[in-house]
């Protein structure tokens, strides 16, 4: 069977047999793996590359095992063609079985044969292989994106070559009932061949007439960057669908993409391309008349003037205009309806009438939301990529910042001046300064395009300012606000005058509930699940997804369905608008957000200490951005709440070595004036805390503050400053007094005593921690105390005492990390007499740590296992 199948990647990824029947591939992930392997047929694809393709930067601990399972399922379709090779897998099929290989081979042959007719046949065959954008819905996967762009560019080049070889098309006749005193032409940006014109005809009253009026030409669209794959994909859609809608957020470049597309395919339409700009149409009833007017079609007695006049009058003329447009349905033309979002219903009615009345007209619409028509094909226009030195967003900024070439570049982007002869030493001395300036300019540009979400409109606005201020200053200004006005290099409509105008145009079309939901979204700092948005909004859980999906459809909210459950987020430009214009940053909502986040952190922290640790870990990871924003707001407005938020992430931050919450605890205790002075001996800190019993900060819980001090101690341990770590932990212990929260500082004090070789002190702190944990039922802290005592006994050689401690494991189910720590402690007790069992225990600790992303436990257990294996490989000689 394998010798008969064909893998098709130039469109939706699939596999077909010799009869052309599609062979089912089980899941999108298997199609993704096939696409990655098929993009490099015959080459070994490393396992790491496939993991990156499937999970990106955050693969789960079980990624490798899960990947092997996916590959195994893919083999059920392709058998041994999916071959295992060192470090990964390879797709081993004959060249003619993979359409990418066939396409590229045909292109090469078209350059090698001498005859134009043969070249044309080869190009036609090559282009016939395409069924849509390369890799279909997977085209935007970061791993596949470079190949998709390369293939799209090759396809565009092939089309141009084919067009150059095609003979001129014959003149086609327009439908009867139309007359044209001059050729039916598109605007100057979309030239139609001059030989194409509609035959004349006499029109009766009420019959449609080609008015043949002149129109001012539209200037060619500015250069398009980073859209090759979009151009190819939408060109395909227009070839197969009658209505195509480009949708996306304001300022993303939908209109420019449509104009470039029209430029590239205008020759395919006998009667050219017509552009209808609907942004200026305020009366929905005037849409049909405006389209009729732009087509050059009016009613008998009409003036051929503006769409508003055609559609006005007693009772309006919408119905008559629609009847007139029905007569244009036979034209072989492309109609671009630009800016449909505020007149979506009438625009949809016009589009439907045009395509249902005859076989000729095709409609390309741009909108911030789909039209919602049967048969409509929608293509999302996304912001430009901002990652990597070749990111289109960076290229766009540089191109717009230097419109007249290098001479007009800002200083940070200008090329270095050549070094004159005889000044080599001076040039060498200044080379470092020039390089530093260029690097600083690159970094500033990256900050700018990231802050602007890769939106072309915002990037162009920022680039227009680059000549008036240093790039670093421009980047800083964007951190403060995003509302600068468009420069004078190009005309703009009111909806595109500023970034605020861009967003306000979309928000103005929302009803009150959806506007309120957008305000709630603005209170969140990062991606969030619908449950959280609905809870903060005070809505039923079932309501949240529907309302958010409606905002997604309007290109105001971004959905990430690859994450389960779906996560929703805002572009920075929209978040900035929501905070400034909708009240998303007011203190009442910010306080509600901070308290909600604290509650969720506490719930997840509780899970972290149970067999559901993995669930708690994932939830805490998802909440990390929100906790940072909530803590920052609370520190300025409600300091006690900031301390509670910092305390809620202690276990997560310490066990997962999360730098930001650890270091934030240091800044928090500094803000409260409780950071221990440098150089103080921890054991003498009792002399330094007399003020603590007098006045803690108003409203601050002593227990939460002691946890924050323990978190700061963990930061200093990770930084290697054991003295300051001990000072923070000791102060936290003293602040807590006899409260159960003392257990967090006790764990750090036990760790520090162990690191310093103070075994007796480590044992004492360990048992004190066990007692504190048992008093409040915290099995996680109890295990930590038992672990510290076991490790102290193991390193002191008191193996029997350590084994007795191991028997005191707390009853009840434990978190995977706690089971792993007990295994690690036991491994240290048996390493000398039973290294095989020691390695089994350490491997178990590693496996448990990986299952819940506990990099602290995983790291120490791996290091210990490596040491044991090294000693077994190179045993020490006996004295």
C-alpha cells in the first residue's frame, strides 16, 4: 500500500491512495507531524524539532512519550515510510509520492527546457498541485512557517512566469442590456486590458446602464511585507469561492492585502476589479446604491453621483438599487467591499445578491468580523510576526522609517560611515560605539513592534515619528501610551486617524453587555480562560464563552484554542483602549481583579499539596502573569493584599524556581522596610527585631509577611547569598512567632543549616517543621521536615536513625512531589550499601518531578543519579 499512497501538503494535509481516495489521519497533531516530516522528505527530523512543533516552548513532562505515541499512530497510515533514525524520525517515500517534491521538481524543469510551450505545460502541472495554502490550517505553525513562506513565494513566481507565457485572452462579451461609451475599467490600481469593453446596447427606463463616468485613480498600494502566504491562500480561495472575507483587528492590513491581491489577479477578470469603500457610508440603506454607483450602474434618471444620493429619496431606493445590481451579476468582475463591519447586514445582502444572480461576479470583503453568509470563505489576517531578526514587523518599521533610503534613516538605523584611509585606528576605536548604537537601535525597534502587537498601522505611525525622537525614547513613550496620530505621509479616514480611533470604531458597534465584557477583559494582564472572565464579571459560567466568542468574531479578542481550555487575550492596543476609555483600570475593578486572583492562587496552592498537584501547577503557571499585575496594583493601593498575593505563590515559586515571584518578594519586604541589613549574622537577629513587636505595617498579616520573608530567603539561596538568606528566614521565623506560618521559614532554616554542615541544627529545624506542619494538617510541609531530617542523618552517617524517620510518613494521599522527595531522602540513605536501589529511587524521584514540572526536585535528583552512576563507572580504589 505504501508504494501507492501520495502525501499532499500543498493545501490541507492529507494522504490519498492510488484511486485518489483520502485515507483518514486520526488527529490534527498527526497531520502536523506528517507536515513537518513531509517538508523535509528523506531527512532525519530531530525529536526536539517535532516537540517544538507540537507544544512550542512549554512541552509537558510527558512530551517525548506522547510524541512516540503520535508517531506510532501515524505509522498505521504510512507504515515503515515513517522510519526511526538516530535522534528522530524520517519520512521515506519516493519523490513522486510527495506533492512538494513534485512541485519543486517541475519548477526546476521549467527553467531547463528551451521551448515556451513546454515551460507553460510544466508550470501548469506544477500549479495544479496546489489546493490551498501550503499545509492548510497548519500554515502558521512556527515550525512550518518558513517552509510555507518559501513555497508561497515559489508559487507566486511560478504564476508570474506562467502569466508571461500565456497568450492574450480573447475579448469577452458582457451580458445583454449593458452599454458602455468607454471601456468598463477598474480604478488605476487595477488596470484592465484596454481591449476589453462591453458592447453597447439601448437601455429602457428602469434598466441598468453603464454610466461610463470617470473616477479619480487610486494610487498603488504601498509595499506589502510578510504576506506572501496570505496572498497565495486568498488567491486560491477566490479561485474556488464566490465570496471571500478577510477579517481581523483594525490596523492589521486587510485593505492593503486586498489591494495587492487585486493587483495580482486583476487580469483574470474580463471586466476588472471594483473597489467600494464602505467606511464613509453611515446609512445602511445606502449600501446597495453605493455599490451600484461604484460599479458605474445607476437607474434611469439617476445622476451617477454619490451613493448617498442614489440611495436617498422618499422611502429610499435600496430595493431598486438591488434590482439594478441584479443586472450586473453576469459581469466577470471582482468586487472589493472594504470596511464592512458597521454595515455587515446590508453588505452581506449585496454580496449574496451579486453571487446568487449569475456566475460572474466574485466578492472580496474586508471586515473586522465575517459577514455570516452561506458559502462565505473567511481568511483571518493576523498581525505581522515580531520574533526573529527577519521578522516582517521589523522590516516594515525600517522600511517606513527610511522612505528615501539610508540617507533618511534615524541615527540608530543608519549604516556606518566608511572609515577614511589613514584613520583605521580611529575607526577601530569607534567601531564598538557604532555597533553598540546599532544594537541599541535594533533592541528599541523590537520593543516598539512588540508593544504595537505587530499591527502594520501602528508600526507605520511609530515609524513616522522615528525621525523626531531617538528610538529608545519612542519605545519608552509607547510604554506610557499608544495614542499618537498618523503622520502626513498618507491620507487617512477618521477611523484610522489614531490607534484609539481604530479601536473605537470597532467598540462603537458593540452593545452594552459586550462592551462591559471587553472592559472586564481589559482588567486582565494576559491570556485568561472564560471561567475567570465570567467570574470577575459576575456572570454565569455558561455565559462567558459565548460572549467572548462574539468579541473574537469582531476581532477585538484573540482566542487560542490550542490551549485547553481555550485562552482569551487582548492585543496591547485594545487593552490600552479598554483601560483608558472603558474604565478597565479603575480602582474598583482593579481591586476586584486582585482579590479574585488571590482567591484562585490559594485554591491552586491547595491543589499543589495533593495528588492533584499537576492541576494546581498548571493553574498557577496560567495565573502567574495575573498575580504579578495584581501584586503590583496592590502594592501601590492595598499593601496588605500585596503581601497575601506574594505569600500565596511561595510553594510554587520555590519548588519551580520561578525567578520573578522569588525576586518580587525581596522588593516587597524592602518596600515595607523589613529587609534585613546586609552583613548581619543570622543568629543575632533577635537583637534587631524589637521593633517588629511594636508595629507591623497596618493591616498586614504577620503570617503572610513571614511567608514573604521566607520567599525572599529562597531567592537569596538561589542567588548563592546564604548569609542574607539566613537573615530573611530568621526574621520570618521571628515575625511568625508560634503561628503555623512559621513552617515556611523553618524549612529554609533547615536547608541552610544542612548546606553549612550544621547537622544537629538541621535536625532540630526539621523536627520543629514537622511539629508545625502536623499542628495545621499540612502534609506537604511535614514531608519537607522529614526529608530534611533524613538527609541530615544520611550525611552524618546515622543511617538507622534516618530509616526510622522514613517510617513516619504522614498518612493519606500525598502529592507526587512529596512522594518524590521521600524517595530522594531514602536514596541518600541507601547509596553506600545498595547503589542499584538508590538509582531506582532517584529515577522514580525524577519521573515524579517531571510529571508535575517540579524542576527543583528533578534537578537535584538528576544530579545525584549522575554522581552515583559516575562513581559506579569509576570506583575509588581501596586504601
